[in-house]
């Protein structure tokens, strides 16, 4: 399976940015920064993202779409 961005994974999971941020107990701004490649989640948060979005780590790209 090709890699997909964090934003695409969130959208595919049917979550808004606010819903995903609330589920992860982080701010919308933090999630926005991750989705835009300005900052990156730590290992524990990556596991939580994979669980929330129901996607394996190997399929996630932590860079925005225009960087792929």
C-alpha cells in the first residue's frame, strides 16, 4: 500500500481535525503542525495515531502532500 499523509489518514478515518485532536488529547494546532510537516509526533503518539486512524505505521507519511 502506498504511503498516505496524516491528513489523508484522518480524513479516511472520517474524523475532523478537532475530533482527532480531542481523541488524542492534543490541541488542534499541534495536529495541524503534524499534518503540515512543521513538527512531528513522538513514538508514543505515533502509536496512538495508528490506532485512531486504523492504519499501520509503514503506510503513514509524516510530510505534507506537496512534499511526497
